[in-house]
């Protein structure tokens, strides 16, 4: 393990692609789990995520399970627009109605990302494009979350509180979501189900790093969300 960490920290190796690093370490007899651990110790979050995702894809399918159709994003519904530049609808249309989301088996790789690692995953300079919802890290679609798109504010952070409130922004990024209202938690669960059905899970964040949400300073005016900057239109 120490030799693998030393190898990954070598400046000449750091610039190599993930495939070359994995091929070398696998050639030395290291299994994927050991490579992930070595990458984490070496501070190579991108490699850890790459190997974890490859390992997840390589898992054999359950022969007793019925064939699953590839998940598709529902078409945007009327009134689903947001007041954010570069976006005309929520990433997958409106939040799902109760009972509409399909149950999927969720496998979370044993990879823990520091918030500093997640912050680098904004799709820039060849980096992955990721966000966290309820502490789980997903690799997301640049069509919605890439630079210049309406939801790029969610890239590189845990955006749970914003999803629960259906508001685009960064004011409550990387904050604990557990004290959202019952209605907001239900909405957050619906978004979580959508992410689970559509995107690859890379791991989870260190939830101990999440900040406590600031107490509200004033009550938002009723119905003010529809036209507020960064807010979603009322449905």
C-alpha cells in the first residue's frame, strides 16, 4: 500500500491518465478496493472516483432481477421554469409526484470525499462534474450543470437545502438538510430518487464537514418564490 501511495504521489505519475495508473497498479496485483484506498491516501480523489465507478459498473447483474429500462428524464412540464440564467426548466422537469419515482437499488461506493475534493469537481480542466444530494456524490449532466448552465451553482457542492426548497443558488450549499420542513424534506427525497435513477454514484461526502444552517432572519413573503432571483416558478 505504501509503495502504491508513493507511486501516485510521484510528480511524473500525477499527470498521467487514470487508466494508465490503474493498469500499472492492477499489474502489481492490487484489487480495485486497494487502489481506491491508495488513491485516497495519495490525495487523488479523481482516481478514487474513477476506480470506484468502474468497479460499480463491473458488478454482475442479479440474474433474478427483471431487466430494467434505461432511466429517462421526463419532459419539462408547463410552469416548471426557473429564474436562473441559461435554464428554462428544472433539470428533470417538475419534482416527481408522490409514488411516481421508481424504486432502484442504490449502491454507494466506499469512497468518502472531503468538501475540498468535491469543490474541484465542476467539470473544469477535465475534472468530473459532480454534486452531492443528501451527502451522496453524483456525476451529473453538463447540459444542466456545466459551466454557463442554469444549475452550475450546484456543481461541486452539497445542494440538498436548495433542492428541498427548489431554489437555485449557493447561499445554503454544504449545509445540513435534516432540519428542513416536512414538505421540503419530501421534495428533497423526490430529487434524490431522480438522481439515483439517472446518474452514477461515486461515493459520499464527509457529512461532518457540513455546516449548521443559519437561523432565518426574516420570513419570506407568501408566494415570493416565483419571481425571486434564483428561485423556481410556482407549480
